[in-house]
C-alpha cells in the first residue's frame, strides 16, 4: 500500500515537511532570542515585543478555530456512529477498549506529572523563568468562579443552561456534552431529515479542518516568535523545565506502550505483544513521520488485516472509529500538559480539579482530529475548562512536534491492539498467519 506521505512529496517536492520547518524555527528562535543583547532595539521596536507579536498572532489563530472545530468533530463523530447501534456487541467491546485504555494512559500521566513535578524548579514555579506574565490572582479567581472545587458543581456544569452562551464563553465541557447529544439525536431522525443534517455538519467539519490546516502551516512562525521571546527575556535557564516536561511525557508514553498495552494484549487477547509489534512496524513508522493517525489509517488497516490476520468486519469498524476517537497518547499528553502549565503558574490543583482534568483530557482526546498538532489545539480546551490561562500553551509549543510524533505512534498502537483484542473476543482464531515461532 502506498505511503500517504509519498503522496505529499510527489505533489510538492519543493515543500519541506512541517516537522522539519518547526524544528528549524525552534533552533532559529532560540539562537535569535539568545543573541539579542539586553536592552537592544530594532528601530522603534523592542525585539521581545516583535517576537511576541508573531507568537500572539499564532495563538489567537489557534483560539479562533477551537469552538467550531470541536463542534464539527464531535457532532459528525457521534452522528456517524448511527449504524453502530445495530452492531451492538462489537460496539460495546470496542468502546470498552477505547475508554479503558485511554483512562489508563491518562492515569499514568497524572501519576508521573505529580511525582516528577516538571513545572517546579527547586520548589519554585517555572513560569516566571520562562517569561510567563499572567496574573495568578486572576487565575485563582477563575478557578473559584468556575466552582471547580466542588464535584457536584462539575456535574452540574456539564449541562449547559444555554449552549450558545457556553460556546461564546469558551466553556468547553457543557459544549462537548451538548454536541454529543446533538450528534446522537441526529442518528435517530428519519432519513430525509438526518441526511441533510449530517451533510451540513460534515461540511462544517471539513471547512474547519481546512482552516485548522492553514493555521497549522503557520506553526513554524508561531514557534519562532514564542520561543525567541522566551529565550530573549529569560536566557538558557528557561529550557531546563521544558526538557523535564518532555521527559515526563516520554516516560509516561513509554510506560503505556511498553507495559500497559502489551499486558492487556496478553491478558485480554492472549497474543504475543512482540508478534504484534512486528506486524505493526510499518504503520507505527508512518505515524511517527506523518504525525497523523488519520493519514496512517490505510497502513494501520493493512497491517492489522493482512499482518495480524484480523477479519475485515472487525478492522473496518474498529480502526476508522479508533483513528477518530481513540487517542491514548493524546489523552495522556493533554493531562500532563495541563498539570505542567498549572504547576508552572504556581497553581495547586486539588483532587477535584485534577479529576476535572482527567475527564476533560478523555473528552478532548475523543474530540481531537487525527491530524498533526490536533492535541495542541485541544489543550486550550482543558485550560479553559479548568480556568487556567490559555497563554500557558506557549510553554509547550516548542516541544510539541517531537512529542506529537511519539503520541501519534501510541494512538495508532492502541487502535491496532484494540482491533486484535476485539477480534479475539469475537471468536476469531488463526491470527498472525505469516509469523512462525
Ligand atoms: N497527531 C495526533 C494524531 O493524529 C493527534 C494529536 O495531535 O495528539 O493522532
């Protein structure tokens, strides 16, 4: 099967892959920022403001797409499950795997970020070193204003009294719940009403994906501006916390893909994880380089169907659904990032707020599209749900591309393990036909 990334190369050989552009922007941003002497001026401009302008433009564009992108993605995703109701048991098993593994991934992330505390250096929040200038008293007010200290209030807040107001205010949790209900209701309409609705929402989603794609193309400029501002205003010491944050994510992703998923594969499906890894290698490498589970889907299906020997009935249902809603790596990343940002601002999140982060991380991973950096956009949703400043995203922008490569691999790996586990529970035998042991 053709590698989807070949297609892009064939169409635009002069175009440089985005992750290289971002890594270059990162390097250029750090060097330019560090090279600016204290008090230097670019004509009438303070260079730190000039860098900040570029970065802020990018952040504003990211914020612009969140609400319509999320609504389009969730409504079409849930509405598309319509036929799944008739698939009953298959759906139940798939759902159980997807929710279960995503939750386990989030919990590993939660544990490690609380243990390692990458947002603190010697007990001091790293936000200041990294050039964050948010007013923490305001944030504390946000937290209280949102009633996050009370579990009952969270449940109440999930039901919007006015969904349009929730969207306008960027209150994501009630919006997600409303969009899920909306999508579920579409599946129950008679076909003459259902089809035009579905097509409208699919159109909206396609438009938002296009606009998000445009925004993502500017990531190198945004990364350059934000990272140069950090480097210029705070020097080299700003990057140590970033390395610790990246390490926390990498450790948690490794735990999930090398311990949790293999263990589940053994226990639930009774197959050898090593065999599975061998047949999935092409899909995993594609996920790593394209940073997109959707672009990798053709390869994932090929590897699971022909390499692992799972029936087409199972793969054609489980894998496309997984590429859209099952993102263990993304879920874990959302949770670690939100807590890192809170720590960096010196905000202590109690058990109830952390629970809110877990629930929102799960929902955000379901709502995230399988495209590069979708998880980065979704972090803003968690931040606004918990009441943390959206500017915190700037902190992790620099390491996002590398972490995106790794979490996309984990996303694809979990989908493929899910397909095998569901197939075995559905009574399929003779898996991994080509591998002799
Ligand atoms: N790039 C990821 C994926 O396609 C989504 C994310 O950004 O977390 O699976």
